[in-house]
């Protein structure tokens, strides 16, 4: 059995509650010795290992003991003899009808990576959850260079590298989704590497136009990134009442987001699309790690006059200057967007029609909804008002907002 087959089977096993209840007899049928079974079961019951680790260790022990006899068919026979027909049916179905992304599974397998599921489909890009041999999860973003060029034209091809270049520049930060590695595959991969490194794009335009228009073999860019469990929308839906604990918000959510934004701005970068779907949360018991992600619309802050793209980001979370179509906005546009995210968290709204209406009212300078929230809890609303200043010149910076939030926490 190979790495991909084992991982596919583990994905089936962890979803079967019957197998958990009969795992001791199943390990007996695998021929695993009793001390090993006791040790493995104790680790799982004590929470030292996850269910994935539990079955991963079990199957790899069986493979190492049986060598060439550790085949998929022999494992199916063991499941069948244990009357686990449901698992047998799922394995056989997977073998007979490989998923449409089987090419990606095989490609990743050659790199000791396993495809788990598709997270976000798209016209020229998609995001997938993958795992390595140690069961560490990652997010893999895949860009089709050919499809992007057909939809957007070759003049925009350099925009494809913005997310990559921004993530490379930002490096590692506790409150940002970080890039693990990247690579290109396909007939134009060498040319793309040269462009990504800053070579003259004009020298390659003719070749790109010819290859992208005629080549049947696609060129793909892969970004292997840190994986997060859910975004802020998902967190609010899963924990609808947690957002009402304002003190908890300050310590575990808002300060972490502002820290991430401060780091972005300190590196002379504007995010331009700070919304709940682009803020990610990893939960562990009662602790939270919050990370800003999706840098596809981010760009460097230019010195002097800033001539920015107008139609960028989600309109309902845009700053007033972006909403009006002004192209000279700066990094304070992110602070305004974050203020709107904070407002949603405080008042425990999801992105419903009501929330959108209130965001629009706030953008027009109607702070009546903030006043309603002030009657519930007055702390930090002075900071929120400074984040939501209509005039960008009067708006607080991310660094100063972080300082004020920390002062409030110290006074708790």
C-alpha cells in the first residue's frame, strides 16, 4: 500500500463510529501485539493523539509488519472478515470511481502529500486542503496560468504574482496566514520564475501569447500555505454567543487582528479586502489564534502619489474613499474595514441583509447603531469611532489602535 491509499482509507475510517467501538478487535485482526494496542488506545483516550493519528499509527504498524503482503486487497479482506461491510463498500467505490481531481492526487502523492478536499473552487484558481506524511495540514492554492491569461489578458499576468510576492515579503507572523513554499509546473514554468524574480516581462510577451493560446498543456502556480480551521464567518456561526463576550473579544480576537494588520502596514503593504471571510480562526479548547489571510488583492504602499485600483475588495466593507471611487487611498482604508468587522463582532451579527444595511449606514456617518451598542458596553467604543472616521486623515493608524487596545486590556 502506498501513502495515498493509506490516507484515503484513514479519511474513511475516522468517519465510522462503529469502528471506534470495535477498534480493539480490529487491531487483533491486524495482528498487532497487545502492549502496542494498550499504549495506542491510552494515548488516544488521554487526548495525546487525534483520531487521524490513531488510525495512521495502527495502519502503518500493520504495513511495517507485513511488508509486501500489506496490500489494499488484503486490508479489504480484513475489513470484510470483521463485518465492516460499509467501510469495504466505501473503499471499493473510491477505487472504482476515482474523483475528478485524481490527477492532482497523483501529482501530490509523488511529493509525499495527500489531497484531503477542495475548499474553494474558482474560474482560474482553487484552494485545497492537503496533508503531509506527518498529518500536518496545509492549504494549497492552485492558479491556472493559461486560464487566467484567457480571462484577463496577458497584460494582467504580473498581477498573478502579487499574492506570492506579498506573502514572501511578509514572511512569518503569528497573526498572518504564512507561505510555506511555492512552485510552478508546465511549459512556461521557467519563464514565470524569471518574471517572478523581476526579469523584464516585455521580453516574454510574444512567447506567452503564443504558448498560452496554443499549448494544450497548462502551466500552474502552486502556493502551499498554512491551513486554518475556519474563517470569522464560520466562527460566528459556530459560536453565536461567544461574540457577546467583549472582554474575550479584546484579548483573543481583535488585538490579534490589529497585530496582524500592524505587521502588514509596517512592511508597507495594503491588504484592501479585510472582511470576515478573509480573517481566519484556529480554535483549541478556549484559546484562539486569529490570522489575516487572502492576499490576492494586497499591494505595496507606494511613495508619493498613490494611484490605486478602484474596483477592489468587497464593497460593503470598503472605506468611504474607496466606496466613492477615489484612487488615492492609503493603508488607513484597512483600518476602516477592520472597524466594520469589529462592529459586526460586537453586535453579534452575521453577514445578513440587516448587517449590510447597518454597515452602509455607518459608512454614511450614521453612528446610531454604535450608540445602541454603547448602551450595552462602553469600553473601546472610543477606539472604534477613531477607526471609523469618515476622513482618512483623521482616522487612527493600526499601530496606534493596537497601542490603545493594549492599554484597555491592561486596565481590566
